[in-house]
C-alpha cells in the first residue's frame, strides 16, 4: 500500500499576525479527507506545532520511507518549504516530492527550474490531483506515469512542463469536511480575544473558493478563479456544529476571501446559525461596497463580533486606478459607523507604497487611520509583490525585480524585504522614500498602540542581511526617535 506524508514546514505560515497562535492547515486537511475517502492512507505532519527540528524531520522521512512527500508552501514560508523538499529527497531519494499551495500554483515553473530535488508541482486545487498522483505512482513509480494528470507541472528533460489545467471543483458540498482528526488539534493555540471574555478557542472554516474582484496585488482571483464557488448554508453549519461538539470551539473564523460575495448566502448561513442556536462567535472578511446594514445586523445576531475589510488606500485615485478597487469613501465610513453602533470590532486593511502613490496620497491613508484612532483595528502592510499577479508583471517590467529574479533565491541587496514584520516577500517601493514609509508605519503603530520599536529592535537586527537592510533599519530608528521625542 502506498504511503503518503503531507508536511507543514517548521516555521508554519510565517505571517506575523500568527506568531502567537496557529491555524490548522485547511488545504492539507481537505486533501487528507479526500485521500481517506478514497481509501488511500495519509499522514499529515504539522512540524510547526509538533516542534520537530530539521534533524527530526529527516530522521522521520528516512525511517518511514514514504512513497510520496507533499509539502505546502506560501510565499512567506517558501524557503522553509524548499528546504524540506531538499531534505526529503536526501533522506529518501526514491520518494516522489510534491509541492502545493498558493506559491506553488503561481510560480510552478520557477520552483521546478531551480529546485532539482522537486519532482512535481500541483497547480490549483489539490484534492483530486493528489488522488490521481497516488494511484498513478502506486501503479508505476515513474514521472512519465504522471504525464496525463490534469493540474500538474512536471520536470521533463530538465524543463518544467505543464499538463492540461484541472477544472475547478464546482460543487464544494461534495468534498468531505477537513480531516481535523489527522492533526493534533489540541496543540494548536488558535484563539481570538473577545471583549469581556478573553481568548476563546477558535477554528478556521472555509465556505467558498474564489474572489469576483481583481485587485492588482492579489493572487486569489488567479489561483482560485474569479467565479466564486460556494458551499451551501446547510453544509457549512453542519461542519461548525461538528467542530463545536468535537473540539469545543467557541469562535469561527470564516476563512473566505469575501464572505459576503453573495449577500443572500451569507445571510442564509447566519439565519441558520441563529435558528439552530449553534452558539458560536463569528469573525470574517467582507467587501465594503456590497455590505448592507441589514446583513450586518443579521450577522451580529448570529454571533459576529469582529469584521475585517480592505480599504487599502485613502486616495480615490489610488484605489480606483492603481488597485482596481473602486470603493467609495461614504461606503467605508458607513460600514465603520454601523460596526461601532452594533458593537462589532471593525478591522480595516491598509497598504502603503502603491505604484505611483505620492506622499500627499499616502497622507490621506494615514489621516483615516488617525481619524479613527481607538475606534478601529487597523492592519497595515507595505505593498507586497506576489507571484502571478499584475503587480509582479509591473515590477518585472519596471525593474523593481531584477531581470534574473527567481522566487527560490534570497536577494541581499537588489530586493527589499522585511522578514520580521512583513514576511520574506519583496516590497514594492516606488514614489515614497524609506523615511516616508517609516513615518507612515510608525504613525500607524503609535495610533494603534502597537509594540514599540525598542522591543522589536533586537529581533530586527538578527534579520539584517545586507548594508541596505542596516541602512533601512537605521532610518526607521531615526524616524522613530524624531516622532517620539522631537
């Protein structure tokens, strides 16, 4: 019988927002559930929560000798995923090494061309692609046996070759619920702070795949598709009831890109939660301009306590012409006001350093953040470049990414990153100077009462890899002192 092991690398997903907490890996849990349904034995190895070292992982693979080693990858954790692939091939050369996840889907050829230990990339949804891989590999353990499987990218004669695309799973209700029993759920410190109740146990639930919008910096519409596929309300609520009964969860994080992509379905899910008296609290992300007061009130009755939504920029020009998110400011102000009136925490996403964004336009963004000081949670980022996005194409065309750029290599001087705060992802720095960006970030930090630079300083110094890194940290330290004391 074929042996399959699916890995999360030791650093997890490496996003700062999850440093003190961790979410179960839904992608691997869905794959595991489908493999179990097809009677294919599978082991999921979340090395992050298990606390496994690189030596532990190598010894495990050498001892267990799995036929297939699958590794999940995001752009933030890509270097650890690459290391795990290399380690797996060294520990057990006969194993088929497979990479899947958002980064693999968007940069498949780049991964295969630069990571010789990698055999296969799964592009897009991995559930049934993995079933096909397992059956083909068990029948004939040769790469040529995978040549006809849709959704795969293989190395053929030293070059990456894409098979035909795999059609998306149209009816998500046909998928089994994620196999949470395949991971040590009790080891995940996944909680959310709830006013008046402290940190409550939470779980992540995905109710749809895809996003109908097309923000220039986002890979979701390309990775999942712009046609949003949605689970039925009954299917969603049954999973929540099961998770509550089995694991005692009290908060549900709807892990959709846009929970209200269909307002009617969002309302139906909430109405069913109310009708069945499920008794959970809800956190989710929504699109501003399709949100209504009526839907928000229904969500509140169903348990909504925390709502996230992206404004991205205060400038109308930047939002409409650059981001491709034509949201009107009155809609934003209304949604914030409704949240405050209904005792819902509004968490707003902002981004600094959009292409062509001027200092005056960036001031519009920080002005909104400071206007709502103590009233909203603000989540900010310096604009990230992700593979496969329109922004990546622009960055390559304009030289922000070098001509020889590959996602598999660490660039010490030509590419700007802030691994500690923003993940090891290239930042797009255009019209704004680093001093101006530092001021924006620090003013947000002061406004939000975030951890001081002095506390982060020692950790930041350990991530310095070049003179440019040192210079940028020095500039940020000077701006900090100027804002704090002058």
